C-alpha cells in the first residue's frame, strides 16, 4: 500500500512542480534571446536561439500552450528580423528558411507535449485500476491483531502496476492469531489470481480448522484445485495460540528470524523443510509444525525472497538480513512501525536505492497485555499482495 501512496505522492509533486514552472521557462528563454540580440546590436543574428522555447514548453505545459509558445516565438523573430538586417539580404530567403525550420521544431514539440499528456493519463488510469484491485484483495493492517502487535512494509517492484506476487495475512481467530506470508512464482495478473486463491482459502480455513497443519493442507488443496498454470507458492504459517511461544509451519519459504529484546538474532530453520504450496502431489506426507519460544518484547521477522536476494550494486552481495536486523529491531516491541521502516531503509541503501523484486517485511511481536479487539471490528485485519 505504501508503494501506491508513494507513487501517487511523487506524481503530485512532479505535477505541482511543472505547474508552477508553467510558461515561465519557455518565456524566459525567449526573453533571454531578445535581450542578447538587442545587446549584440544590429547585424548580429541571434534570434535562431528562440528555437529552444517550444521544446522547453513541451515538457512543462500542455500541447496547446506549446503551440502558443511556438507562434509567439515566430512573431518575435519576425519583429526582430528588420533590426538584425535579415530582410536586407538580397536574393536570399534567410528569414523564410529560418521560419520554416522553426515551424517544424514547433510542430514536433506540440506532438511531444500531446504524447506526454496522453501517457500521463494512461499511467494514471493503470495505477487507479491496479490500486482498486489491490484494495479488493487487502485491507490496511491494524497495528494490533488480538494479542500480537505488527507492522508491515509491502513494496512492488512494478511501479506502474503496483501489484506483485508477494502476499501476507494476519488474522485473529478462535484458535489464536494466525499469520501467513508467501511468494507466488511469476508476476502480473496470473500471480494476482494465484494470490487471491491462497488468501481466500487461508481466510476461511484459519477460522474453521483447529490445527495449523490442517489450515495449510486446505490452502494447498485450494491451490491444486484452482491454480492450473503450474505456479507454486512458497509460504510460511505462524500461530500465536499459547503465551511465550509461536507455532511455525514451513512450505519452502524464507526462514523466519527471531530478534530478542537485547538484539540477539536467531534463524528459525525448520527441522523438516517442505515443498511449496502447489507441489504437494510430488511428495508424500506433509510438513511438521514446530514451536519456538516467543517472549514479550521478542520480534518475529518474516520476509519474502525479495529482501534477502536484494543485491548491492557495489559488490553484488545479497542483503545480510540476519546480520543487520538485530540493532534495527531490538527493543521495538511497541514501536514496530519505526522498526520496519529502519529495516526497509537499510535494505534500500544496500540495494542502491531501488529493488528488482517485490518485497514484504512483516514484524510480529506478542503482547499478552493487549486489549481484545472491538466486537464490531472485522476479523480480517491485514493482508496484502
């Protein structure tokens, strides 16, 4: 979601900046050429410099105003032609040649301005549709779900589409707070469809099923029934149902990290790693859930592979999440929003300011003293693609 808001904010800033500039930049260039031509004196041919005005208008104003700048510039050149002595040159149509070349530049600039306006409208329409699709599949997460505080940072690598293949959900159920993070193989609309299947199945199963393994099996069954493109989904399920611990279930996803209050980091590798969702028919049996201690103030760090596979442009190394996350998250049990922003900013610095893959950073911290949710609150408090 923040990626959508950031893109829209940048568009507004760019639009306001260009709107403030308006006609001032092309008009200023014309004024400078006029002043230079008058200072240089007669018989100094500087008016061709006005040719820069239409291209400048093409990047700052509409095509109609660009056309106005072109016509105005041509009028200025015609007015200065006698002063510069162009009309006194016998048997040479110097001014008409200059005017013809200037007219071609003006027409090309008008076309560029029109294409810019058309492209901006198309981009806005695409972003609006993508944002509506994203809203249909997610709700902004509440900072507290049941007895668990959380913060999330979701960023799509596809800036224009705002939609990626990463997904997450955090739900308060009669069986405890259940969380899911996953990564769909592939991009685009196929990944969105697969994400919708996974999230829909998880929402239903998380309330109906008593065991986390049963929830995962129902999600996997739905994937096998509805996803026919051969895609698979790496996933990690978590359940906060007992004080002082969390239950985890692994389906080929990035291993979670546990950050203690003092900043110690532990990678929670599964004893029996399992295949991703959608590939269960290749093996027999199923994964085994395991339980790890989770004390108040500890933070469970979940992420997708876009985080750990982000490369530095300097030395081509992957982002060392396990080495960096400790001091960035330590002691942030009640201020997870600031902690997730610190981790994301550190990730961006490592990657040189841009990411080549979708990213989900999800921080979860048990807070037994948390107040119960309001009875009118919707049960689903946070998920995303």
